[in-house]
C-alpha cells in the first residue's frame, strides 16, 4: 500500500527541525561504555592483598591488582533473534588486569571476562529477556550541603539543619535546636551527639576556641550592654591607656556596664548565645576532654559494644567522612559546597573548613530565611545516569 502524501495549508513554517529527543540516553550510554566503566574501576584500583603472618616470615609481601583497560565484544545474537529466543541483547565485557608480585616485582597482564553488559539499541532501548525496555533517567537529590528547617511538636518551633549529602558514604547533619538553644550533630541519621564533641576532634579544645568560631561584634551602648548581660567576652576590654578593664572569658555583669561606658569603648566582641549555651550545657568531664578523649567518646557512642582504643577510634572517625574509599562528594557535590559556603576546596571528601563554615552559616540563618533550601526544588536535583548504578553495584559487591 502506497503512503499517502500529506499536504499542509499552514502559512507558518517550523523555525527549527525537531531534534533527536533520545540523544541524551544514547550519548550518555556511549560515554559510559567508552569512559565511565574505567572511571568507576579506577576508584578501586589498585587492590593490594594483605599477606598472612606465615607469608611475611617467608619474605612475601602480597600482590597488587590493577585495572588497565576495558573492551566490549560482539553480541551473540541480533536484536530480532534476542526477541525470538527471549534472551538479553548483551555483549561480553573484557577487562585487562595487571597483577604484580610486590616481593619479586614480577608483573603479569591478561584479559579477563568481567561479565555481560546489556547493549543499547539505536532506538535508545534495551532488550531484556526478549522484551524491549526503556531506562528513564531519575531526578535524585544532588550531593552537596543543604540548609533546611523542620518544625517539631505543637509549638511549631523550628529546628535548623545543615545536611551534608554525599554520593557515597555516611550523612552528617549539624542541628540548631532553637527550643533548647543548643547545637548538636547527627551521624549517619542515627546517633545525636553534642557538637563540642565533634569540635574537640578538630582541635577546638577549649571553650574560647569554640566560641571564637562565630564571634558577635556589637556597639557598646547602654541598651546593647544591658541586653548582652551574661554574654561571655571574647576579647579584652581596655581603657584609653591600654589597661585591661575586663579580661576575655568573663561574663558581662551589671556592675561592669558602667566601667565599659566610662572607658568609651566603641565595640565589644561576645560569644554567640547559641554557641555559649551549647558549651555551658557540657558537664565538667566533657569540658575538660582532650582531642583524644573526644575520639574515644565518639567511638563509644557510635560503637557501644566494642572496646574503645584511640587508634581504632581515629581510624573509624576518619573512615566515615575523610577516606576517599568510603566517602565521595563527587565534583557536583564539591562545587555546590564551595558555592554555598564560599570555599575553594577541590577535595572529594569533607574537610574541617566545610564543617566549620556550615556551623557559621547555620548560626546566621535564623535571621535570613531566604538562605534556606527547598528540598524538592529542581536546583537541588540532578539526573541519575547508568554509570552511577554501576558504581553503586560495585560498592555493594565489594
């Protein structure tokens, strides 16, 4: 039967030709096959074996395995044959592997069959068990840092959160509890700890070190001084001769206000009320903790059934957020954190500056609602590609 010829009586012509609407799927899959597979495998390469005690005595040091390159073969059946035989349209995936004996430096390189990879057709589809399927890209939360508020209870008092969302690894949340007036941290959506415990691990050991993370500078007039009664001074107050009237670390009391006004001090620097109350909420043992003590206490809270040792505690904490093998922000997450917190880091794991800057941002956010992020905003989403699924599967298998 001949095709009917279609006539158009419209006067307006198409401005542009209709683009290839499935080019996104085809191009992303092509990039995954050519580059993505090796990019994922390089994250796990090299893999080194740990020799047993008996092997160490013999002088053996183990082996090192590296992934060198990838190659895909030819499909056994055509698309139509796969549909008729109810099989998957796939190709063999070969990986060139290099093994090195660390003791003798002997190297062997060979190609191994890694598995079978479903291949995409020209129509952007896959044939799985004889049925033609389409993989749709999902909109998922992009890695980065997000500042949100949640309301709890009937009083509707907000709690502000700083969420660090990685592509791979444990979550970290910094909480500003407005009702209690304190700062807390939550590790991997499970255990809440006092924020000073986390700060002591980062060598903010003394209360003054912690309070200087977010100093508040105010005009030293009578109304402001009365309002700031009970606040801890972060800098010495001196008279015109340079003599110290009130030392840093002391609280502003009623009888001090007159001396400050007489000295004609223009500005004073005090601790942020939330940070001050957070530190005052500590008991005597917690206030006197060293950095090593904080590691031990952190490990005891997160792993209560295990005996805390300082080396094990440090290794456990670092593996949560500072080890590239267990934690990955990706380039997208790092770019979002840098943009949000005005940083210039290129690390794919969390840094001390990330956490300190998020605390400063959080303490300032109560008076700036416009800085809050919306969970479902498209700016906080990204399209998930197949290579991420491949990466996640290898992480689980490992």
